[in-house]
């Protein structure tokens, strides 16, 4: 049947020359809720196991995030899976996150399947689509399983959301289909961790309950010994094995975050980067390299608050729904604040959706983002964006034309932008130019995400605006953080016991 153990089978040459049937090993990390640290646990385990010489790959059947990454095969996956692939020392591929949901409104989202935009649907419609997507999910899982020693599968949200169990492909539905055992992660920092674990056990159906083999208590602060006595009690009430109490990992902020809940202001130095929090903010990891600079403060401005008048730079980030976020930008009065900032001689940078918002007009003749029409932009750049259904997803190497600095980034966007200010493009990508700038150079825009990860460009850009880079090597910082995360889990988790639970896709152990 679809999703049975056959999905994880492969053959190898036995010692006596015959073929021996083997099963790819996999284990699934689910959580007691959203944002309990599943993604970071998977990334840390991927690096720890890679350091042990194992070949591992991350996999998330279904993800919901507007913070995505471009893979080596030119598709789109969740940012967390791209980080996990890096932790595993593997190139990222679309098979690591076969279904990506990108919210466009409170009730609708874009569906990306195996890296490509499929359609946009409302929540009720997607609920009916999930069963149809399971074969694509299993196809991607099979491809990964055939190439590695172990697949680390990450769930989404929580299996305790039993109202979503029918047709589920994100948690227990996938675990059932692929025959993978499950480890449950709970977040003690939220409080009520015993209830998180025992409550999950209580609400699950018997078959799903028996798919869970063990649990991890994550994000502990303080004296771990004070909680040690609670672990046997949780084991007794659930029948699951406790694999460890993992203390808070203080360097998590150095790693790219995927969940919008993780975005926040950072208090660094006097160079103030002001970022309006858009309703559908996307690819906000563009801010991470700036936030890591000791001389830079990145300040997120919440709806209802004015943009500060003494900003060094106002950065308008990417958006999953540019036209809707543009309307909300005006509702907040931020367009007035932004023009005042420019009149005072301030600098503005728009990235992707933020770039489109800065232009004179956005034309959506086919209603790709909602209602068809022409929508006036903020008007700080003399360009017009036209929306088209084809999405550009590509990794990109560019040159900052002013200094010659190399810039590595990626593009994920609908729409094409052109106009007089494109003549002052400030990036070159092969034989074409990219971006636009106002006549005085104080307002700039580009479709290129990730440009601040390039140290030379970041230092040059900050220096132009009166700031100063620190000489930080962003890529080395991430590598160091991944190594420290792996060591953190080796110290506080029983990884040998974890590996012993990894199953070969043999199905549920439930009676």
C-alpha cells in the first residue's frame, strides 16, 4: 500500500555476492507545539551525526513559512531545511521539503510542491488537497532515503492538533505512511512542560501514541538537577523514554531563523536600521548579518508605532503579499514617516517586495495577488512593477558596481520591475544589471535576498551610510554556531539511545 515499508527499501551487495534487502533508517522529530525548537534540534543532530561520520539528510513533509531558500536544483524550500542541509554538510534539494505553504492572507496560501509554485488556495481547499499530495511527499522521502544512512524528519506544529489528523501529511499521517518512529520535543521555557508531554499522550489515538518512542525537554534555564526528578514521572505516565534535558542554547540567534515568532529587535551600536514589520514579511533572515554586527542596531517597528525620526537606514523587507502589505503600510502612516525620513537626508533600502512597494505603481492585471488592478506605490523610486504568474527562483552571484565587491544571494519573486531609476542599477549579474536607485542615491531597491551575508559588500554598504563593519565573517559565525550546537546536544542528549530508536520504515508498533 502507499507509504508502507516498501517506500524505504533499497538493495545492496551482500558479503557473499548476493543482493540483500535493506531498509533506510529514519526518525521523526515532532513537537508539543509550534516553535518549541524542533528545527534547531534537527540541525544540531544533523551536524552531530555528520561529525560522527554518518550520512544524514533533513526532511520536512509539509512546512508553512514565508522565509524560504533557493536550493541547488533551483527550487524553493523552507529556510530551516536549508540550514539543516548545511548542518548535515549536504547540498539542499527540493526533496527536503516537498510541500511548502506560503501564507498570503489569513485564510489563503500559495502551495509550493517539490520546489515549484503549484497554486494558491484557501485553507478549506488545502485540507481536501492533502491526500493528493501524499504521493509527492513519499516520492521525495524515497529519493532522500536511498542516498543516506539516516533521514531526520521534522514535523510541523503538533500531533496534538487532532482536528487536523484526517488526511495529515505533516505529523502522524506521514509517520504512519513512512513507518517512522517519533521523538517528541517539549519547550520547558513556556512553562507547563509536564502537561505538554502528558497531555499530548492523552489526546492521541492509541496507534499514534505508540508511534512515539521518546521525548526531549528543550530550552531549560537554570539548574537542570531541579527538574531531574520529573523525568521518571513523565516516563511513567507516557511509557516514553526521556532522552535528555537540553538547556537553552544561547547562540541560537546566530543561526538563520524561519519562524516569524523569532524575529525581534537587537540592541547593537549607534547605526540604526529601522524595519517596519509587514503583515506578510518574507525572507526576514536578510536582517541577520546586520543584527550580528556589533555597531548596528536592528529595530523592528510594530504596527501602530511611527518610524523613528533618527534612523540611519529604513529597510523595507520582502513580502509574500506586496499589494496587501503596501495598503497596510499606508494605513500605519509609514509612507508619511518614510517621506519625512528621506527629506531629512535619510537612506532607504527596499528588498524584493519592499523594492516593489517603493516604486510608482504595481500592476496586477491578472489578479495574481488578489483583486486585479493598478495600485499606486510609495513613489520614492521611478519604477513600475508588473506581476506575472511565473516565479523566479535562483541562486545568484552579483557584483556591487560601486566597489567591485562580490555579492552572493538568491531571488524568489513574482513580477518584473522597470523604469528610469533602473538606469542607476547598482548590482551586476553576469550580463544584466539589477536594482534601481533614486537620482541622489539615497533610495535603493533590489530583488536580491541574502546580499548582506557577503562580508565585503556589507562593510562597504555600512561605510557609505556612515556606519562601520566589524570584520565579522558571517559564514564562519554560522559554522561555529552549528558546531557548538552539535556539541551542546552531544552533552545533554543521549544521542546513542536516539539512534537506537531510528526505525527502518517498518510501521507502527501499536497493538
